[in-house]
C-alpha cells in the first residue's frame, strides 16, 4: 500500500498555527541524536519512540542506538524504505518496511513521547539544485541537504505527529493493531484530536495537569537534552574544523610544491628557484626568518644571499654563516634528516655549547628547524627556519611541508646544475667545431698556397738550368718567403698549444716598458720590408713609468703581434698609436690603437678566439692564421693581466688594451 500524502502536510493541515522551518542535514542529525540520548538518559517510564528513515542505509548507522532504546521501552517503531535486508520484524523493536514510492522516502521523522515529556522532529526533504556538483566534495554536499519541517517540545504537536505515524504503521502492519491501541491508551493520544479552540480555552483556564503534560516539567531532562545537543554540535564543528585544517594544509603543501615545480619549469636559474622557495615557505609557515642556501657537507661557512624576514626581526642577509662550528648543521648533515629544536632556551645541546648559545642570543632564535637539501645522499644546501618571538611549535604537517620543499629543491638544483653543465659542454662543442672548421680552412689556405708556390719555384729552377740569374734570384726569394710564412704558421700552432697546456715556464723579471716597446717596434719595422709600406707608428710611452713585472720575451711578443695586427688592417695613410699609463697602483695599462677598418660590436668578445677571422677563413683580404690574438690572451693571462678590445664600429679604427703588473 502506497501513502501519497506527506506527513508534514497532514500535520500542518491539522495544526494550521504551526510554521515550518528550514534545517540542514547536519543540524537534523544533531537534533535526532540529542532526542535519542534524551530517552537513553531519561527515567524508567517507557516512552513511545517512532523513527522514520528515508532509506535503510540511514537506519544502519543508527541501528545499535535503537536496540539500546528498545531495552528501555517496548513501544519503539522504526520505519524505513528497504534496500537489502530491512523488512517487517519484531525482533528487537517493531520495524516497518514501507514502499520506496511512499512519500515517507522523502521524509525524516522522530517522535519521542513519554509520560512527562515529549518532543518531535517532522521534516520533508526540500530539493535544491546544486550547480557544478561534480567539482564539490560529496560529503559536504550531503551535509548541506535541506529539509523543511517542525521541531518542538509541544505535547499537542508531538501527540498529533505520533497519531499520524501510528496510522501509517497500521496501514503497513495491521497485525500491530492491539499493540498500537495500548500505546494510544498509555500515552493518552486522544487529547491530540481536540480542536485548537478547546486547547485555547484550556490555556485561559490553567490546569496543572495539562501544563504538566504540555511542557517538560523535569529540568534535568531538559538539561540533558541541551547538553547532548551542544555536545553533538561541538563535536561536529570540531570534526569540520579538523577536516578544513587538513584540507587547507594539504592545499598549502600542494600550492607550494606547485610553485617550486613551476619555477623549475620557467627558469633553470638556481638563484631564482631558491628565491621563490624562501619567500613562499617563510610566508606559509609564518616564520620569523627563513634561509635557503647552497652548500656542501664539508663547507666551513656560507654567505647568506637569500632570506625571508618578518618585519622587526634582524636580517642575516650578506652575513657569513658558520657551518662546521654549528653542531646542529653537522647533525643534520650526518643524519641526512631534519633537526628541530622547539625551545632553544631549554635544549641541552644549545645550553652546553658556547657557539650555539651566542648565536641564539645574537639572532634571537627561540625555535630552530634545519632541513638538508639532498639528492641521492649528496648535500646540496640547507633550509633553516627560525622563530624569534614565540615557542609555538610547528605542527608535524608543517615540518613535513618543509621536507617536501627541500626534496623538490634538491631535484630543481640538480636539474639546473645539469643544464648549466650541458650548456657549457654545448658551448665547448660549438667552439671545437668552429676550431675544426677554421683549422681545415686555415690549413688548406695557409699551408697549401705557400707549398704550391715553393713547388712551382723549385720545379722551374730544376727544369730550367739556363734561367737568367735575375729570374733565378726572384724564384729563390719567393720560395724562401713562403717557407718562412709556413714556419711562422707552425710556430704559432706550437706556441698556442704550449700556452694552453700550461707547459710554458715563465721567466718573470723587472722590466722597463719603453725598452720592450722599442724592441717590438724594431721587429715590426724589420718585417715590413721594402715593398710593404707601414702606416705611421706613434709611440707615447713615458720613461717615468714604473717598472713592470713580466716575462720580457713574451711581453715583446704581445706588443709585436698587436702592432703587426694594427699595421695589417690600417692603410699606409693611417696611423697606429701605442701608449701606456698607470691604471691603478698595481697595474700599467698599454693601449695599441689604429685608424683601420675597425671591429663590429658583435665581434668584440670573440676576436680573441682561436682562428677568428672577421672576413672568414677563405674570404679575408689580409693574411694570417687567426691565432695571434689568442696567443696574446694566453700570455697576458699568464702574468695575471687582462686584455680586451674596443671599437666605435666598422671602418672607424680599433683599440686593444692589456694590463701588466707593477713591480
């Protein structure tokens, strides 16, 4: 049999003065538990208890409670829509299985009717559509379900609700007629059928027995209900807060880890990754100070270059932070796990260690957390958290968050380090490839051309014994000139190889710079010959310059190559200037400037590379191997100086500078 009419509608029709309210499921659960506990904590009289659950699974959560209630009363009725095993039964109490199509399947009822107290909860579910429900927590959605109904201590309402529910029970289980009639007599349910008018007239003429029936006369029962209700509400709120805290902690952990991961993907610069981590971690844990620094297990100290600092606390930025003197650091490295000191004033390690005691006092550290940044057992750095104003402990999940960030940092730093090494190797490979290409081009041009000339000259001399003396002399001079050119090429190769390998023995001595300049000028002019016209060379080197400390032979070599290079790319109408001055109390700076074709801005950094030729190895108008400036760079670096080039641009001349130590 299906009952199509809602119990709430029947109750509101019978008692039109009632007004329904909205309840959430969480509130209804707390109310129901408090009403059930009112029975369990009540007197020895047997109350009438009628409960109607929407579905069997809701009843299964409360089955044990209703068995305890049945021990106190024989008038206990439970209604539910069956799903698996729920059926009509009288084993512990009366169970009534109503049809799933019945309106009771959309309702939630609980009536408690004792001899001296009464309370009832009559509700019908109010369906409210929820947008984007797939993205929300199902548990939160269930607790937010809404019901419309009545909850009251009024005996008249409770009796009427009991009457209506007993009528429904009889329709499903007629065999309970005799037991239900006893309940009607025991709990005097006939009073519930009186009209509202008679109830109002009784209110004008107070009757002590009526007042006794309509209200809860026993304050202990009222207090017990209130205490139970508050307990359930507080317990529910506590569980909710714990759930929210856990969700917030998890969200914070995931957000920070995502930030580190994003920083890793967006930048392979370890400094940028550490900066993001130190700021976000310090903010998330409300630390007074957060430090993240790169270090190795054997480092004696480290300079702090990244820090999160709360306003009002002392900064450690740019301070030298001792490591090996710090037993906490050594302990964290040795154990390869976190070290946490909640209260530095009470910790025996700090109290008994002068260094730690002084450090804690100077930097006002109350709580100290140190977590190593590791990768496969290798120490890459350290995360330090300081509290300077309170001893409030960091929770375990907060410390776990720091450890998770340290793990992410380890992977990020290794990745950045690997990328940097890979980038350096790529640059070296590119340089080697350029060297190989240039070497092939230079060898093909600078060796094959003079060899061909020498071969032609020698073959002509050999095949033409009657060759005129003048022509024979020209042939010999040409062959000798190209042979000398080849000798210089091989000599440059050997010189650069020795310099780069570090096998050169430097003969450092005190020298007069002017004397070295004169030797270099003499060498350049002698190599110019009769046919080669050199540009005007101007020397502006004062005799009052201090003595320099260098290898004289190599210093003349540098000056000669720079002057020869300047003359090579400057027309005879141009000029080359060499001058020197003290750039500081420790160095003399030498300048070789010309008015030649200049250097493009993009080429200024690579002119000292091996085999560099601005026009290309095969298209250049001036001879040479492209090794001269590379040799100069190695020589100057050998005595601790620097060399660099400047140029306003193409066809606007160039300047080459290098420094020499002063004695």
